[in-house]
C-alpha cells in the first residue's frame, strides 16, 4: 500500500508543479500580438470645422470638395473620411464638419502639413472658417 501511496503522491506533486510552469508558447504569442499592435498603429489627424454664419452652402461644398481632393494629391494620406455632425447631444459648439485623415508616421504628417496642395486648400477654406479644432493621436 505504501508504494501505491508514494507513487500517487509523486504523480500529484508533478501534476501540481506543471501548473506553475510558465506557458512560454502563449507568452511568445502575447508578445508577438503586442508587437503586431504597435506595428499596426497609425496616426490619426482629426479636423473639425465651424463655418462662419454667412457661409453659403455652395462655398461649404467647395471646401468639402477641396478637402476631399487632398488624398489624391498627397500620397502620405493613407486613409480619409469625412462627415457632417448629426449628434443629438448638442455638444458640438457649432462645429459641423469632421475630417479624419490617417498617416503611417509622423514624418508623413510632417510632409502633409506644409504641402503646397494642403496650403492651397487652406486658401479655399480660410475665408469661410470661423473656428477649427485639430487632434492627432496614435491608435491603440
């Protein structure tokens, strides 16, 4: 009976010890996933416009078209979308338009900001702009 007890005790101890061994396979997968997330992170450039009260719908349409043309003129813009605010919360502070650009790097954004086509867009926008807010962030 003692040999069976010792054998079972030894097997139980081995089994319990196996729960304390770190799972290096999953650890490597976790590290790999974290590195992948860092590599997949992109730089977002969010721009909100508030137009002057006397700006016509036609002038706003010109601004929308001019901004929408930028991705075809500036290759550093890798993603683009825009829309008009429709939030029911009433917290927009008069900002009506949101433009959402994506860059792969801060260097790409640094090319975009002084780019001649971006400056030309600014000339179309400025006479109609009451206020602007810009937020840039790295995705997580």
